C-alpha cells in the first residue's frame, strides 16, 4: 500500500469542514425525514462527498482510499472481536448460562427490590455478553412486562434497565465500544477499562442506592407474579439449570483479572460454553456449529422467552461490523482531506489547560453524538482528533478514552435521534425524554468526570520518559 500523507488545511475553515457538514445534513435527513436510524448509507455518501472535495483540492481518490484503509487497520482487532462476540452470545445461550442467570434472577423480584435487582441483572448480563443492545432487547423487554405487573412505572423500569445494560457494556472487555475506543486512540484495553472505574463505579453505586430507596415506596404494591412464574417454568423445562453452566462467565472473569488479551478471553468463553452445552444440554456438534454461525432460534412456545433466547451468532454481528468499517472509513477520509487537522488547529487556540483538554473531549463527543447520531463515529472521530494533543500536553490517553465512553457510550441512549436512543425507545416502548432522567448511571458518570476534572483527581499524567516514545510509536503505526 502506498504511503500517503493527509492534505494540509486550506486556510478556509468552512471549506475544510464542508464534507463533514454535508454528511451531517444527509444523516439528519435519514434520521428525521425518513425516520430511519441506520447511518450506513449516509456514511457512504460522506465518503463520496469527501472524495469529490479531495478532487477539488487537486488530489487523487486513491490517496484518500489508502489513508482510510490505514485507519480501518487500527480498528481491525475490534472488528474481529465483534465477530467472536456474536459466537460467544450464541454459545452462552445454548449452554444454559443465560437461562440460569434469568431463572435465579427472576426469583428475587418483589416490588421493593425490582428496580435495583433489574439494574444488577442487566449489568451482569451486559458485562457477560458485552452488548447493551442485546441486553435491552432480551432481558430488558421481559423486565418491562414484569415491572408493569408489579406496578412499577415504566419510566423507572426503563431507567434501571438502561443504567445496568450500558454500565455493563461500557465496562465489559467483550463490548465492541470498549474495544473500539482504545483501539483508535492507541490505548491498551485493560488500561482503558481501569481508567473508566473512577467515573463509572461511583455513578453505578449512587444509581443502585437510588433504585433501592425508590423501590421501598412500592413495597406495598399488589403484584401479579404469573408471568415471572411462567418464564421460570419454561426455562426449567427447556434447559438444565445448573450453577455449573456459569463456568464460561467465570473463565472470562478470571481471564480479565489475569489481563489476558481480549480475543483469547472470548474464545476461551466460547470453548467452555460449548462444552457445557454438550454436557448439560445434550447439544450435538453439528447443532453447535450452526448456532455459532447463525445464532440460537428458541422454540419453547412461550413468546417472551423465545425473544429472550433467540440471539447471537456470527451473522448477527454483520450490522455492527459493516457500520464500524464505514465509520472508520469516513473518519479516515476526513483525516486525509484535512478536516480533523483544521478542527484541531481551532482547538489548539483555546486548549491550554487540562480543563480545555478534557472539555474538548466532552464537547466533541457530545456534539458528534447529538448532531450525527451515530455512536461509533462519536467514539472514533474525537479519538483520532485529540489523541496526539493528550500526548503533547503530557496526559495519559486513558482520560481521553474514558471521556469518550462517558459522553459517547453512556449518553447515546439519552439522545432521542441517536442510534442508542432510537433503539432503546423503540424496543422498550418508552419515549427517550421520559426514561432519560431515571437512567441515572448514564448521565451521572460524565458528571463525576467533571468533578474529578475540577478536583484534578484521576487525570493521570504521562511519564516524561514515555511521551516521546509514544509519539514515535504513533508515527510508525500510521506508515
């Protein structure tokens, strides 16, 4: 592949950011005019538009293409992981691990404990599977029905579900966002996860305390436990419920504590889950291969259970894999055209302190998530834009990746026209504006980030001996 260098900004800021502005307009037409929250085609249009502007600047398409291939290469480890995560979800379902968690989880529900138990259950499942959308679309959907039967307001139920699901997604080593963000910034996965603890853990702790306190006010509600009992009986009739089926989760947790790379961690969870499926569920090897490829199609005869357990497989990840490829390509094209450099020059004019640096991280991520509405672009673009600025100012990039996840991953379900908000509202049947105040962990995490910024806590500096080395490694990586 030929070596390429980004085009220098023209000096006309409006011309430099024009491809981004045109793409935003197309994206907004797709979201609001067509009521379609799939950003794939607008991103393709953005590539074409950027290519036309490249030709206008008398440069060649092939230069832009070679450059965005280099950016895609940065995200390839995360893309490969997405595919294996699809296999992992299917393997955990067919092994009975998910059914076991649901079976015992449903047993603890009362009107008083429902909100806090729902949040914890969604956290566990999202941590285990690495997918907030999968958790919301399965367990979350069931919990909405259960909460209604227990007399809990839908907005509170949805808030607890979203807090748990997106907390787990953000902190899981199996999550696509948790892998993509450090990949594009050049940060180790486990360092990234460790760096998110100061904002995420306090936010989740406060959320659970609030849900527990609010739940007390519903303890005298008259509950209908028929749906819960039906689901537990169905799970017990179709799966061997055993704590041994949770062994795949234990393997993943131990691997994480040992700081093993993400890919062998996931593959280990898949292998152990497949063994559990053979031993406890009587699954044949032929069926296992089909499930890992195409996902589980549950046929218990109970609709809500079948929705919960019909998930996973390699093919289930094609939507997110293609979107990630397109988002990386678009960001790479903008980087080649000079858009990112032009924006960075504007940022440099006011970023002089840690307040300006972290503030720029927050502002850029929230702006992209709000304007474009694509969570993956809101993770990739600020990362590519600001990673070198953190190095120049002597701060570790884990603060950048944490800020991106706080304002990108966690705020996405709170923006009605964002992919996350659109999906959650459509799935749970509750308007975004109604549940947003009760998704406490999602909006509280960035607030803790601001608190630590003011107090100058948990914003680590890079060791001076490593700054030059990091910059040199980045320059080599882009060749």
